[in-house]
């Protein structure tokens, strides 16, 4: 599925290269003074490198994931699962493998050791990444030369695992060309969806996963706040997103952001048009960052200066809807009930019925993918369970005027549900800055741009 969210390579990823270049070609102090680097805003400079706080997922945890996958495979009568790329590959192996026209597959049999199918010339790369694989000592690999049939190698691996008939689960991001060729190569085997297994595993977050997700959320809020303090009327949406990118780089993570202004905020996933932030006009920011692959997804809507009565009314309605969704979310509740709770608040306020102005579901699962199953949407009778994590993101979008979305990530707990970040308190103080500081607003003028409210 195509996504507008393309994660940017931050300066953190290029820092070692830049450092090496600096060692090879030192810049004389005189030249450095003559060509100074533009100073970053104080709020961005204040962001700390958070890489030391990241605790990566261990190989031992990935081994427990294989155990859970096999239990689910037994439950759904799936004899093996084939994974070729994407977040499920990372979930089970700790590695990413970009999907190309050449078949690479990680196969999990229900009653045998996992095995890999790979191009022969990739064996050095495979040897490196397989160091993270669970059950590494027992994993087999089947390598095929460019003039050989990779699907014959896959068939051989299945036979070795005792699978000549039955059901073969295909992970959802597998190319049709691959799955079709597998069906032709293994005519006695039925191809089925592996989603009951992959979603069944990935939708319930472990404590280690939640630690990564909580850190990603904390970093995103800190970076959003720093960009908010560093911008104001007259800045562009591109300047705002540039500062967010710089903030993520300062924090040592990768991320991205969308910033939409005025009537463009009424387009839920935005537009690429250049926009200028003006006092009293809506600003909507969205997206997040990743920590060991786990992603945040947070939206804030705000106004620099004085908000109109209509803006405040819509904000309060969306805020109430988010609170209603949070209250409705608890173990055993149907997922559609969470969406219904938020939608009822919005419809009663006159912004209904149904999807008239609240045009999307209230939430989606979050983990290694920013959008993953399950979904909080009408018609989904699946029950909530502790360990599930969703976006909680009601919105109202008034065409040619403005849109407001408030999005925080919501964890289902044994007791109910909690947001991983504080709700936005108001349109003119979206990060609760006034409540966090006991200093008079006048003393903050160095940090707050012209036109920003002095709440």
C-alpha cells in the first residue's frame, strides 16, 4: 500500500560520514569563522540526543515471537508462512530486506526450523543480517544462481520441512509475481493469507516494544514543541517541517512531518503546495519518528495569535471526541464502539452525520508500521485487548476554511486505555507551555516568535 509517509534520512544517519570527511579534510579555523554555519533556534539546540535511551529488541524476544506465530499457525491451520519484505520481516528477524524482482524469503514452518531463500550472490549480505535471526543455529538457507529457478529452491525447502500439501500463508506485502510463481511451483499447496498470524503477533505489543513506542512518542512531542517555539507568522510550512527534521536529527532518530496551513488543513493528508503561516490561521502538523523501527503518529492543530470563535468551537468538539474515544476503549470492547463514541460527539455538535466532516476512521494500529492492523472503524467487531496500540485521531474538516485533528497514540491496558502523550490543552497553547512554566510570559519572548500567544 502506497503511503504519503516516506521516512526521511536524518542528519543523524549521515553524522559518521560527515565526521570521517572532517577528519580527512580538516577545515582551518580561519575558514570556519569566515563561513559560519547558520545558528539553529534555541529550542532546537536544546533537544538532546536520545539514542542512549533506545533499548533494541533482542534475539531472545524474536524467538518468543516465532513460538507465538507457530501457535497461531496451528490455530488457523497454516503449515508455513512466507515473508519477503517489510515490517513483518523486521519483526521476526530483526532485519529489513528491500523487495526486488529477485526472490528473497524468510519461511516459518509450523513444525520445523525456519529457512531462507536467497540469491547466491547475496550470501555475504545474508550472513551479516542473519546474525540477528532467531533460532539462528538451526536455520537453513537455500541459495539460487541467476540462471536457476528460485521457486524450485522454495519447494525444496518446504519438502525438507515436511510440507508437500496443506496451507501456505503469504504475508500481505509479498508481490503478486512471487505469490503467483509459488502457486505454480507448488500446485498441491493452497496459498492463504498469513495476516491472522502476522497481525495476531504484531498487534499485541510486548513491554520491550512499548518502551520503544513510548520513547518515539516522547521524542515527537519534544520536537513538535521545539519547532512550534521556533516558528510563527511569516514562516512557511516548509520551514516548519525543516525544523522538525532538524529536531529529529538532533534527537538521533529518523522521522518526517507534514504541516498544513489555513484551508489546506481541511485536507486530511494535506497538499504539497507551499504555504505561509499567518496569525489567526490554522496550522496542522502530523506524522512521527521511529525508535528501533517502532513509530509514533501524532497530530496537533493550533493557531498563532487569537483563535476565532468557530476555531475554538471546532477544537473543543474534536477534543471532546478524542476524550470520548479514550473512555470507550477498554479490553473486551468492540473496535467499532471506539469510533462510534467519537463520531457521536462530533455529530451531536452539528458536524455530522456519519462521515460528513469527520471523514476518516478514528484510529489505526501502530507499531513497526505507522498504519497497521487492527482498525478502529465502523463494522469492525474485533475485541480490544491489553497491549494493543492505536492512534486516537478524531477530526473535523471544513472545506475551504480549516481542519482540526488531534491525534495521540492510545494503549489498551488491563484497566482501560491511556494516551502515551498528553492531550493538547488548547488551540493557542497546544503543548501546555503556559502550564509548564511559572515564569511570566514576558520573560519568554526570546523563545516565542512574534505573533505567538502569550498565554
